[in-house]
């Protein structure tokens, strides 16, 4: 299989993406390595993207760790088994349509801010946790497999230390 990179222009990157750049509902399934010594646990969840205007989008999501819920029991307050995400983002003006900024309320990390870049086959974003003594930052990549499937890889780190890694496949609801 050969890829003609000349045919893929960065200016059309936003228009070509079906995840994040268009309204949609997505299922996710994959694994999360929770910490350096922890187990790699299966995860599943849902994500919904809604565009409110030409430049503003919202994303809400829920990631569940069903195997961890079974291990700790339904009544254990020690650790939540669901992660919730609430994004609000803004894509750049016509001159910078390949870039966006966002704020995120994350149920584990709290308030974060970030930026993203739209490439022809990927969406890459970084974020930082606000007011965090550990100065945690994250890097994520959403790689387009086809218009109905993306591969999401996410890592959280502090300084030079990798804290956790998530990798899931996103599948669009029809």
C-alpha cells in the first residue's frame, strides 16, 4: 500500500476528520495501564461530540473500567470506576483551521487546558492540569483508521516520568 502525501493537504485536515470535527456518537473499547506497577485493565465507554456553531464544539465522555469495578466491589468508595470528560473547544480562524484550544473538566484530574493540531490522518493534542502541584501534562493522538474508526492513544506524565497510558479504538454509532 502506498500513500501519496502530496494529495493530503493540511488545509483540508479539519474537513476530512469525522471524529471531533463533526457531530457524532462514538463507542470506545481498549485498555488502560493505570500506573507503573498497576495492571493493564480493559475499559469501555462512550463519547459524544456536538458542534454549537462553526467554531465551538463540546465533547462529553465516560470511560468505565468494568474489571476494576468487580475487583473493588460495588460498595467500595476507595476508587471510582468511571472517568467522566467534559470538553469545550474552539477551532481557529480561517487562517489557522488546523489548530484548536480547549478546556476540559476531568473527573480524576480536575480542570485542564489544552491545544490540538489537525493533521491529515491524525488529531494530536496536549493538555496540562491547572493548579497541579505535580505539574501533570498529557499527550494524545487520535489516528483515523477510516471515517467510522479512530485509534486513541493517551499518556499522562509528570516531569520525565510516564504515569499512565490509555489506548482504545473509537467506533462511530450509525
